[in-house]
C-alpha cells in the first residue's frame, strides 16, 4: 500500500469512511472502538522505545501487526470483506502468556502499576487495552462484531500485565504490591 496524500479534507465535517465506503460520524461506536485500538498500538510502540528487552520487543512487534488486523476488523461491518480476528490469534496470545508466566513467581497481591519505564508503559498499555475492550463491548451491544475481537483484547490485556512484570523483573526494577490501609472511623484523633 502506498499513501500519496495525507490531507484529503474528507473528514473535515466530522465524518469518516468505514471499510466498504459507508460514511459515519467520527463519534460513532465503531470509530471509537478502532480508534482506541490504534491508541493501544501507539502505547506498545512507546513501551518498546523505552528500552524493552529485545525478546519482549519482538513479541510486541508481532502484537502491533496483529492490532492493525483488529482495527481493520472493527472498521469493517461484518457484511464487508476484511481481515478478521480468528481463534488462532487468541490461542497465540494464551501461549505467549503461559510461556512468560514461567519466569514469574506466583502473585501475592495486587501489583501497583509502575517499575521501570518500559514496565510502566506496558501497565499503561494494559489499561488502554481494557478501555478499548470496553468500547468494543459497547459497539457489540449496538451492532455485530467479530466475537474473537472481544476475546483477543481481553487476553491481550492479561498478556500486557504479565509482560509488564517480566519487563520489570528482567530490567531489575522492583514492583510494589498494594497495601490496603484501614482508616479508623469516628476517631477523635486530630
């Protein structure tokens, strides 16, 4: 694909074209959903740029390529021909997650997002992934969506959580576990 011109002025009135040519408002649930997948992809690029180790960076590059397929799937109503997310894509994520989890000790509590720069960026990407998933669920409430898109984003957020922990562990950055602090009600202390 070659893009010769970026400025088309076709979207100046708040409309955009879906795959297949249908014009919709840029505020539509479908545009919102694939826009958040695009934002997620940018977050993954940020994580790689912050010094992610080469093995995790290579995995994320594969995920970034797949996210373009997720976006294309979302940009195309089901009656339109487009790349679609398939069960094998979900299975691939599950395999990656299981492999990476072998490097981690069992969780003993909730992990506060943070650690090193790359791990922190992966935690941020996880939350953006969850938001994209919620937008896709909202879209699916209104019109048909490839079911594997929802499953893929759900698994991807889990994988990003694991990747953040692995990135922090490999780079020597400690993570902090949540400590619930109880507050005393009715205390007369000042």
